[in-house]
C-alpha cells in the first residue's frame, strides 16, 4: 500500500519540478546535520516514550537532557561554523521568526491531531490500516489544495491576510 503512495509523488517530482541549485554558502556540514538529526530524534523519542515510561524516569529524563544539550552545542557551534545549516540573520527578521513560530505550532497541532485521529480510527472504530488511510485521504487532499492556492493568494492579498 505505501509503495505506490511514495513512488507516485517521487516520479511526479522528477518529471515536473525544475532543477534548483542553491547559492554556495560554504562547505557542507555533515556533522551538523548528524547532530541536528540526533538531537531532534532524541527529543521526539523522549516525548513519545514519556507517557509509557514516566516523564521523570530513568529513560525519558536523560533523553530530554541529551536532546537539549546536543541542540545547544549545535547552536553554539553553528555561530562560528562556515557551513551553516540556517543563517542566524534569518531568525533576526521578526516577520520570518513569527511566521516560523506560528507554522511550528500549527504543524505540531496538525500532526498531533492526525496521530490521535489515527489511533481513534484503528483502536476505537477497529478500522484496518487501509480503511484508516482512506478516511484520512481527504485531509491530505485539502492540504495539497491549500498549498496550491497559497501562492496565488499571497500574490493577490499579500502575506498579511
């Protein structure tokens, strides 16, 4: 079931998306990417395991602490690194920072509600994975439609609607 859902968008992206070359900003930073991935993965793991292992338990508390330490070290290291993952000047732009913060909260709420909805459909209503996917498909279609309409709406009405 999942294979066609992954292959179709990848094939469409290869066919219709133009090639993009970002301006060079220094050497790639594979260690920074690994640190960011590890820190965020540890944070997500601690949040997911918190309810079942107790929030202050021997597993979850070190997970939170390790995630915070890794991400703080990464942020300090990125200030002096020539190969930046995110230019720090970008976060000084108040409209960008506010939009990124609001987007983060909205995505957190969206994915949290999708998680709860999936659990409800499968555990309470006893739907199969396929039936569950079919019922969530309209949400994906609405998200795709909203993404497609965002550029014309922004061009017409501006960024502060």
